[in-house]
């Protein structure tokens, strides 16, 4: 948030950044810069990014005016403002110069020279164009990343739906497999949201019972769990079903499920007696399908899924979350 004129800004010494993306230009004795308006226009037009373009400008403004420090604040990704570039040493007295979409100038200890202020007005269209280009570039990058993530997620969803839909085609009464597919779709849609709408704690035992029912009589499962985890039962059911299915594919006949709590986290542990892990942390046999989806769902709710060799053979799958209620 942009500080008001009566607030104290972050006391940043010359040469020290007030934030990871802030470009600082300290005053250096004997430094000679190209100070013509043409030089500044060229720097603004050819800078690789908006932050470095503003860095050139604030350094020029600080040198050409009776001010001790110039700061440029611009819109941040979260809708607020952030410090982009600064030059000089801070002072208590300051005032703001709004520049529309290009951001806000904060001047310390003085005012802009009238000629410099006039030059700044002529530079404003360039700044607005660079600011617009920067926002478009960020948006295009975010859309490209999201598109790649959606393609990946669609492939994982298709894999998850394959089993219940095939079962529905073969069943005399398809209502059960279809209901399972619909529940799975709900869980996956919830997991695909950018942010959790609320913090729901689901019963680990309830999710395990449902996953065992989904899998059928393929595996002996014992459990010693009476805990909740910070994700809905439906999402946890998808993770557990994938882990049990991969244990079966790796030749396991038995899985023991337990829970451990520490001062900072809760771990849901699945220990199987299958073939163990191969190089790269994947199951030594079987396809290992569904692990990417399970990890994605766990991350979506702040968790982490890891596979490690079990000391007595087989594989240990550990689902870890920050501590929640008992």
C-alpha cells in the first residue's frame, strides 16, 4: 500500500533494496550521467522491463531536482501498490505526485524543478504505454502457465474417470459406478480451484473406508487412525484410492495405514509390502498413474505427498499437513 504523506516510509539506505524487486540508484560522488530528456526517453523506450525503465527515470529525477529521494510506486498483482524503483536518501517531508495508470511518484525533502516537472509530463504517455505492456506480458505469461496446468490436469482427470466409467459400461446396474464418477468429478473440481473456499477437515478413516470400497477386494488393509486432515473427505478419498491402487500394481498384498503427529505436522502413513521403489522415487512395478494428481490435490490443500522405501521392504507413502485439530 502506498504510504500517505504523513506516514514514515521504509528507511532504506542508499544501495539497499526495500523489496526484492526494487531497483535502488544511490548517489555516487563523481558520477556523470546523460541527463538530457532525449537520453531518458531512449532509456525508457529500450529498457528490458518496466522496473528498470523506472529505475532510470527516478535516478534522473533525483539528480535534476531539489529532492533527497524519489520513489516510484505502481500497481501490484494483488490490486495494491508496491515500490518499484527508488533513488536517494529518505526524508520525513514528502508528497505524492499521481500519474494515473503509470503509478505514483513519492518525493522526499523538496519539489521537482518546474522544467523537470514539465519534462515528466511529456514522458507520462511513454510510461503508461510501458506499464500497459508490462501488465499484458504478465497476463500472457500467467495464461500460458494456466493453460499448461489445465491440459495436465485434464489428462489426470481423464485417467481418474476411466475406471468408474468402464465399470459403468460393464455393470448390469451402472448407477453405482456412475455415482462414483460424479463424486470424483466433484472432488476434482474442488481440487482445481485456485484457492480453498474454506478450511474443511475431513476424517481420514472415512476417506480410507470409501477408498477401500472403491478398490474392491484386491488388498488387505489394516488401519490405526483417528485423525482429521485439512481437506475434504472426497479429495482425500481420491489420494488414498490412488495410493492403494499403486500398491496393488506394485505387487503388495497388505497395506497398513497409520497417523503420526509432531509439534508442527500430522503425517498419514501408508506402508505396503510390494516391490518397493525404483530410481526416481517411483514404484518398481506398475504404472504409478495417479501420483501426479494426488500430489496436485495435496498441494492444493497445503500438503505434501512423498514416497520412500520402507525399512522392512515395500514402500511408505507419507501425506503431510500442518497440524490441525485432533
